[in-house]
C-alpha cells in the first residue's frame, strides 16, 4: 500500500479497515475488479460454491450502534482510537486473540480517558499503568470495550448463493479482507 500510494499515506497510523479498503482497491485496479472465491452455503454448512465478487462494490460499513466513546462509570469515559496494522497484525479478529493479547490491543487503542473535567492522554501513561486501569474496570465496562471492537468499521459485502445440491438460495455476508481472497 505504501509503495502504490507513492509514500503519500502513513500506513502506520491508518486504521486497519482503511488499509484493507485501500489494498482491495489497489488489487482491483491491478489484477481486475472481479475476485473469484469459494463460499460455504449456509443451508447445509458444507457445500462450497464458487462466486465472483465485484470488488468495486465492496465498502467499509459501520454498524448503527457503533461509538468510540465508552462510559466506564458516571465520572469516567474512554475515547477509543481504531487499531492499526501494528495493533494486532492486520485484520485479526479480537475474539480470536488470547486474553493478554486482547488487553494489549485495548491498551493500544485507548486515546483519552475523561475523569470528570480532567482529560488523561493515553500516551502520557506507561503500558503497565494502562493495564492496571483496564484490570480495574468492571465487567460491564469491559463488555462495552469489546462492543467497540465488534461494531467498528469493517469491509462488508453481501452476496446471494445457490446451493447446487439443495437449490436453496441464501445470502452470505463477507467480512474482512480475508473473505475476498479465499
């Protein structure tokens, strides 16, 4: 991506979903706008069907309930930033990470902590201090942070497939860059 944008983009600070979208667009212009992938039919959960995807129609989508502000308590609010490729290796789903790795990603993606009128920049604190802050959060606040990751913007494209064995038509939602290169 860096080479194809002639160094104009700082890929180290762009959110993963932006990098994935740019990469997909570069791929569509260099190799072709149609990607051929195999998709599992949801009606039987086993039949693989070849489909062609018009990459020019794939977009980054944000869920309606997404927010980057997490209310930890009456007095404490966290402002999150989106993960970069360095945060978790680009495109890895947070639900697939080990607990320590999840905490590392969360530490890396906290931007500011509001405590009443006081604003604490995450960059002013050590990783250990941020870890202690995360470990002190309630289970409810931790779930809100997980919701930030679950609902954050991602590459999404919905297609219809027909199972050749059962003739059942189903909609399949492709999410994340890896879905377009199977």
